[in-house]
């Protein structure tokens, strides 16, 4: 039944995509993050929704020469993205043999870059930016909604185990926390009360979903986000009050097993799970030292031959004592950190580009905030959106320090959103009527 | 291995999600009803966070 209904929905979505470039672009982003195939079990489960919408969007974009000729502009973000794409290509080409996911991950990264570059062509005003934020929140927090409701219905005993699209419970917890600031932005800026409350409901169930994952990284991510919101928010005391209230609610709802697991954060240095991660970092750094410029290729640490060659190496972390690292099922082990993942896969040069992208998000965000400070309420939305996007990026940088999630699309999308927001705000400033809109031959 | 859980409620939530997406895309179509301009329909935004002034039309 679910598949038949989805087929019916596709018959509505496809014409919408075919007649409007921006609609096709939104569907591309939405289907990628929603991962609908995971929820379908029949004949529709094998349909490549993302591929279909991406192709439609790209064909419509390339059909309109004026669109990409007039609107495409190189800025720091697009240059850094292009550099990462080129660097990734070289790394994948020079990779160790036997890396099962080498080209798959590179192509995923390339698709993300393409999606972000198209954003600068199509997101030309506040309305479109708002629409893009809506689809990001709708698609990503849907998983939070499902797990959050299951957690409530089961009286706190439901365990969110993750999903193939994002990874295990720790990965999905980080993704959920990353989307919270954007859901909060939509709650504040949605005009219809009932829809705004809907976004608040999504936010609340997503928080519960993070608890349901039982992820310690998820808790650290939530604390990081809370600290960011309190430090950067205008009403600090109100922020602290809300956070304390939510914490009390979460702790009272969460099962005892969750509380005892979170308490193990205090003894991380004795925890075998944590020490295993440090062991994986040693192997990653050893791969990087052997291949300083281009690394060992995507997911090199998980290649059996690469793992066997470097598993006893200390890399540049020899000063930390760890027990011998064990691979999984005779193969390698995950890098367990976005930074060590990148340094092993793409070398120090790749890490430099990657860190520049992350840092650039904060530079652009700070520029937006500085640019519109004291400019009145007309710009408040841009200030708040920049702040929320920076909060998401901070969660990624902190939460990702213990996860292999370097090529996940959401942080790149947030970075590009900041770059596009900066363009919009700069243009709004130069327009006397205050209506932000990028130059365009037409508004497809 | 991730266990797939069938449930009626999950199915309804999926359809709700897709329906929300359709509503958003329908509103975005520049039609005669909204003066040839894009609109966000029920997802319209406030100009300022503190008020309920005009939004969502450009």
C-alpha cells in the first residue's frame, strides 16, 4: 500500500519538477536527505528518486544558458569546493588498490558539490532560501519525528539504531542535532501559527530521537549547540531557562540505561570504545604520513591490505598508550573522526582544504552578522539564519570529531547556504527598496 | 543490521511528509492566482520574527 501511495505521489511530484527548475532542485535535495527508499519495501524501493530529480534539475538548468552564465560567480566557498573536488579526484585516482568504496564516496562528494554549486544559481531571494531551509528540515527531521514518536510510544525503551543513509546511531544523532537550529529558525519565522507549532513539534521529537539513539556524541552535540545558542543569543537568561527545562524533561523521560551510558563520558580515557577510536586515529595518521599530499584514497583505512600494513603504526599519536587495535571482521576499522578520516583519505593537503571549508563557514557567517549588525529588524532574519547555520556547523565540527562523516552532505549545504546568504544580504544592502534578489535573466 | 519496522503510523507520516512537499511546490508555482509570483503558501514567512507582518511573496 505504501508503495502504491508513493507511486501516486510521484505522479504529482514529477510534473511539478518537470515544469519548474527550482522545484526540481528542491526535490533533488529533499529526496537525498529523506532517503525514502529506506521506508519502502515493495516495487518502489528500488526507484532512484534522487537520480531522477537530480537529472531533471540539471537538464533544466543547462537548458537555460542565461541562468548559469549570469548567476554563477566564483567566491571563496565555490573555489574551496572546486579545490576539494579536484583534490578528491587525484586522491581517488592514486588510491591504494582494494578500496571498495573509493570511487563511490568520491562520486557522492562530487554530487554534493554539484548540488551546492547549483544552489548559488537558483537560490536568488529570501523566499527561495526559506523554501530550501524548509525542505532541509522536513526531510532530515522526518527521521527524528519517526524515532521520537516511537520513543514516546514505547515509554522511552525504543532504541534508534540509525539507517543506511546516515550510518549508525551516533551518525544519526549528530545529523538530528545539526538540523535543530534550522527547525528553530523556521519555528520563529513561520507566519502561520499552526505551521510554526508543527516545526516546534518536529524540533521536540527530534530531541527525543537523539535521546533514543543513546549516543554519547549526540549528548555532547546537544550541549555544544545549547552553549552556542546561549552565547550568541540575545536573551541569554531565557535561553538558559529553556535549556534547563528541556534537560530536566529529557533526563526524566530517558531510561536508566541512557543515564548510566552518558555517565561513562566522564571516564572516556578508560573506555575501550574511546581507546579503540584513538587506535584508529593512529592508523589514519600513519596512512597520512606515508601519503602526505593525496592520502590513501577514500575510506583507505577500511581496505584490508592497507589496514594490515598500518595497523601497528603509531602515526603522530605515539605519545598516547592504547591497546592493539582490532579490525572489524578481519578488515579495517572506521576512522572515527572527520579530521582523521580526511587526513588518511586525502592527505595533509586535503585536510588543509577541508579545514578551510569549515573555517570559511564561520568567516562568512561572521561577515554576515557584522555586515547587518545595527541595521534594524529588516535584516534580523538573515542574522538569525546565519547564527543557526553556524550553530549547525559547530555541532558538526564537535560531534564529527568522533565520527566518520567527512563526506556527509549537510555541512557542505550549510556552508553554501551561508555563502548564498551573504550574497543576498550584500545585494539587499545596495538596493534602496530592500528587496533581496540576485540578478537574473528570468526567475525559473 | 537495521530492522525495518512496518507500521501504519509510519506510512501515514511518510504520506504527510510527501503531501507537505507537494503543498510547498504547488505554492511555489508562479500562477495567475498569486499575480505570477512565487509563493510559499502555508509555509509563508514573517518579515520579522516578532510580528505577523507580510511575507512569503516576492
